[in-house]
C-alpha cells in the first residue's frame, strides 16, 4: 500500500464503509452520524431561534407585569434568563462543535417545555376555579396547541434523523395528557368538574390531533433535514469519498479518498483536532498557520518532483484540509529499511530529482527545513519508475523579510535531529537554501550506507554532533563501493558553515551528474525492481451505500 504527502507512517486501513468529505458537508473521520451539513445548519438556526425565544419570553414578562404582576411565576424568569444566556453564548462562540450545539438544543427546548408545562398547569387550575367545565376543556386544547407549536418549531429549526427526532417530539406530544393527569391527581375536584365534558369524542379528538401533530413533525424533520443535506451536496464543488486512513503525521491525519465526480484517487490531509483542542489558543493558531503555509507553499511550486496539491480550504466547522495526489510507492526511509542501502547509481538518480524540486522551492524564496528520507517519496508515475517526489512543506520558511514565518509549537519538533543543519540547531538566523543542502547530504548518507551521519542515542547528542563533529566519509561506513567523487560531494554538503556547501541545488545536481558510476541504473532496471519488490496494489474499493 502506498503512502502519500506529509511525513506519515503508513498504517493498515481501519475505516469500514466509505465516508464523505467536502468543505460544506459530508462525513469527517470520526464524525459518527453527524454530518457537516447538520452541524452547519444547526449553528445557523439555533442562533435566531434562541434569540426569538428570549425576546418572546421577555415580551410575556413585560405583558404580565403590565397587566398583573401577581400572575408571574418563577418559571418565566428562569427560562428567560437561561435562554438569554444561551443566545448570548451562541452569538459569541462562532466555532461551537456539533456536540455543544446539541447540548444547547436540548437545554433550549427543555426550558421551553418546562415553561409550557407550568403555564398549562396554572391555566387548568384557573379554568377549574371558574366552575365552567367548558373552560377546562378549552385549557386542555390550548395546552395541546402550545406543545404542537413547540413541536413545529423543533421540526422547522432542528436538523435531525427520525429516531432522534422521535425521542424529543413524542414526549412533547405526551405532555398534555401527563399534565392533565398531574393536575387531576393533585386536585380531584378539577377532574370531577371536567368529567361531563371529557367524553370519548372529546378525548379521542385530542388524542388524534396530538398523534397527527407528532407524526407530521417527525416526518417533517426528516424531510427538511434530508433536503438541506441534498442542497449542501449540490452546491459543493469538492466532494470526496474517504476510503481509509493511511497515515498520520506531525500535524494531521492522511486519508485515501476518491473524488465524487472525477473518480480520481487522492489523499486528504486533515489537521489533527487534538492539536487545536488543548485549550492553548496560541499553539492552535500556530498549528493553523503552519498547516496553511504548507498547503500554500506546496501549491505555488511547479516542479513535477513536488507533490501536487488539488484543493485546499477550511470546512464550516473550522477544520483545515488539503487534497493531494495519491502516490503509489514508499518513502526513502522505508525503502532503505526494507531493502538495504541503494546502489550508487540509483541513489544519485533519486537525489538529482530531489534537487530539482528543492531548486524550484528555493527559487520561490522557500526553504523546506525538514528534508529527510520520510519526506522523499519514490513512486511509479504512469510508466516511470523511481520517480521521486518531495513531500511535507509544513516547516517551510519564507525568505522574504516582510513576513514572520518562524512558527513553533510546543510538542511539535522544528526539524528532525538526525538531518538538522548546524544553523538550524543553533537558531542563529542563517537558515536558507544551504540548510536543505545539508539535510539532503544526510539523506544521501542514509541512502548509500543505511546509516545516519551521527548515530547517537538521544536527539540532543545527535544535534551536538551535527554542530561540532566532522562526519566520516560514507565509503568508510559501508562495504558497498562508493566512488571517491561521491564521497566528496556528500561531505561538502555536510560542511558546518553554509558558505562552504554548494551554492544551490542546481550546482549540487550538476556535481552529482558528473560522478562516474560503475553500474548504470536505467529505466529498465527500475521497472524490473518495482515489478519484483513493489508490485501494484489495487486501491481499496468503496463500500456501496446500503
């Protein structure tokens, strides 16, 4: 199974049925039954609903104060205060999660139901006090009407499937008989007064009206939610089916996906939610900046040896993502671990391709800063084999002095110690194209020997060696033949002073091209190796919707 963009560890697919992803709607990994369309609609509609309920409750309090303050009950004050607080919170928090919105929804309708029950209780007792059984029946009818309006508001404003809607609406439909039972149980004289008018015809009419109301609202909720979701899908211009999670890196998860209409495999990188959910807003802001920078920097590059970006954006719930080409192959770290050091001709072939990508980045004023075997990817591309791509520009630095791009986040390593240039470790302000040349020299060392330049037990010890210790020539660390000219090229890349290294990736590539290699690595050799060691793996099939 191939991996794709980002410094990712390939993992076994763990996603069952296919999921949807798009900027406006669709399923996100781990989203359960809640869709993006549902969360977005819930956020949009709860705000005006809470505001309307608050203003309505406030208007009734003012009316009662004007007419007869003695008739005001505690429920009116409590509900108005609670709903007002919820309305203020919804207006303030524009990025509330779907779970929080569902909690607000439940609290809002529970508050309205409690107020409705208190008003109905008082209305029935007031009607009974008049001694007119007809007024008691009228009060029951008004109670049913009040809760029917509440059910209609739920159906209109709250997106839901029918099982969840039923859990809310059925208790509302049962509220009228429950309230009557409570009043009659505590006040037998009220039940006795109303007995003549509570005939079978009257009671059955109330029951049928309640049943019709609840069924209509449940069906209405289901249909409105479905049509809203269809509308979101219709206006989405980038809908993907997620097949399986195939990797996880420092900033995000990587998912194998397929475009809905183009039927093209792709990889979607999604920022890790836990990085933004620890309550550290400054760290979360830096993570977002790094993620945006990675997508923008990669999309600006045109080298065929840089992973291609198809799409980039932010979902309505604030989740950052970008869509990359899917690469069929493996990173150079995994390649060497599985198959050992590479023949010099093959290593040079891959290094020259990496130089082409990084020269393009440097010409745009961008420094990668995290070149390592895991971020160089060997793949088959059409009929070409050993085609090398540079991935993961998450630590990219813009050399333009007008922008501050020194982004660091606690818990995220800025660079990789085994491939870190001395100026990166010292943070002396000299990070530039030569920094990537040093790291690529470390990669060359790894490809030729299967060993790190400095193999130390701790990151700190490794960094100290990069700053102070002169490395051994690659040929002294392996039994495989390495031309002395290639030794010199690698060691020049690993010079401590940036000025002593090659002046550009173009110069480094030219130097690699002059190395006299004993054995040729042709396209035929590459194809034969891939057919034997890395045969084409069929992508996982999308699960059909049931």
